């Protein structure tokens, strides 16, 4: 493997609820890379990132694992993390050392409790999550949905994820305001934002803007 400048190295973690397809996605990403470690026909069956015997036996990821993948002029350190709530410490560690996150959602199962947890973890670690809608074929093969029904179901998942992230941002904004007010009450000083003639509130940046004279 060739040497890469540190500016061109990225750590990307895969986060999701259990059985939503993290390790399968990792297989396909490895198969599509120049590493040649996984044959495309084995992708999804090999579970390359599950290196422990217990993981292979139970078909569940229990420990975070990583692999370096070359993509054009970048080196991507891909981190596969567990989805089961019992291994949440592994998830937080993976998110903490990452520059970005792929958040998988099963298109049939939708948002689950651990999906909420990994989205919050990504927000806490200041990661911009990239939503990956997985197992879309199940909408046709199992649920027998029409194209419009499948589209509406996928759209609901996207809206729900956006709503969850907006909630976290709103909570952070209100928490920051409370901290400013509490600090002002404690030391009796007035903060600079109090001196502003107009205060702009724009929590979501693209949805609405409220200006208070």
C-alpha cells in the first residue's frame, strides 16, 4: 500500500441498529476496492470484518474492526461497529475516532431504538451522518409494494431521520442559551449577545428564520 499524506486520510465508521446490514455493506465496499481481499461473489456472505469465531458463529458483530481502503487519492479507514445495544461502548469508541459516519437503516424495518442511539452518538461527536437506505429489494420481494408505495416509505424514513437530527440540534441550541443565562445570573455580568439590537434565531438554517428586534 502506498503512503498517503495525513490530509488525505479519513476514518469512516458504519453505524446502525443490529441486523440492518453494516457488515454486509463493509463486505461490498471491500470487494469494490483495489485491495482485492474479498471477491464480489463472496460479498455479503463472507462477513470479512467479523474476525472473531463467536461473531461468525452467531452472525453478529461484537467488536469494532477496521480496514484501510484506497479510493482515488484518499485512504479510507473503514470501521465496522456492533449494532447490539450490549456493545454500545464499542460504538461510542468507533464514532469518537471517526471523521464521518455511514448510518444504515433497513428499508423495511425502519428506524429502531439503536438507530436513535447511533444518530445521537454521531451528533455528540460532531460527525455528519450519511444516511444509507439498505435492503431496498425487500420492499418488492417481501412487502410487494408498488413503486409509489416504496418511494413513500423511503421518504418517511428520510424525514424521520431529519426530524431526529433537528431535535438534537434544537436541544443543543436551548442548552447553550440556558448556559449563557445561568452564567449571567451567577456572576452578574451581561453577555455580548444581550447588547445586540436584533437577535436572529435560525436553528435549522434552511427551514425558518425568526428575527427579534
